C-alpha cells in the first residue's frame, strides 16, 4: 500500500512555522506544502535532504559507470580495486 503524504496548506505553515519545522525534523518525513489546493513545495529536514543528495550522487556515478561500460570506456575490476586500495591506504596515513 502506498504511503500517505503529509500535506499542509501554506497558510498553516505561515501561522506556526517553528512548530512545523520541529515536526518535520523529528519525523524525518517530507511535508508537501500546498497553495490554492495544489502541491507547491516539499519541506524536508536538512538531514533527510543531505542523505537524499548523497544517494542521488551515488546513483549518478553508477549511471555514468554503466554508460562508460556500454561505450567500452570502463576499467577492469582489478584496476579499480587497486586504485581504491591505494586511495584508502593514503587516507589511513
């Protein structure tokens, strides 16, 4: 079953913004802000936003890698793992 969205009219946001911000940060759930009965924006906690951005960047890198492999531009696994080991070794120093 689909998850129900938290929806709030912009007038309610204007009346009690501080409490609504606390609720969004505590719940870690997005809040859809409506204006004239239509979705106008989505409010997320900074933590949730940063996590979503991190995941989006990872997906972008994976998609780029898939494209490079399809074009024959990818690197073999041994080369990638050797480079990763070198980078991780440098971080430990």
